[in-house]
C-alpha cells in the first residue's frame, strides 16, 4: 500500500495512481477534467467546524489529528470504503489547502 500526498493544483503525473480528493469542498477554479480526480472521499473529510477551527486556531498537526481521528473513528464505513481503494495499489491523496505541511491529507495518511 503506497500513499502519496499532493496539492491538487500540482502537475498530474502517471505515478500518482488513483487520485483521491480528501477535501470537503471542490478545489476553487479547477474543473473536473483538469483535476483528474478518480474518487472524492466525501465520507471521511473533516466537518465544517473542524475545518474552520484548523484554519484559524491551530498551527500544530497533532492538535488537528486528535480531533480528526475521532471523526474517522466514528465513521468506520467511510474509512473502510477508502481503504478498498488504497489496497488496490498506488493512490495519491490530493488536497487544496495552502498549508502543505499541515493539512487533512497528511493526517489521513497517518491515520
């Protein structure tokens, strides 16, 4: 199982494998054709409240992970669905946040 993480606005590469969007909102200014998203993991993204808290209140990934992991633990079916894709081969979690070292894709990979 190999998971890469990439900002959705970065150049698409064949080595990305299956591209999984892990954001609640569709990336601003990007068409579906240009994004080349294979699966939008709508069942496992952070709640609106958690997203807002993270955007304005925390600069520590561990603070966000604690809260996000609780969301994931409460949604075993969503996690199971995502794992089916991950087990098939190379996947890339794509996200739109400008925080490249502090985003839900990193937390999800860690989970």
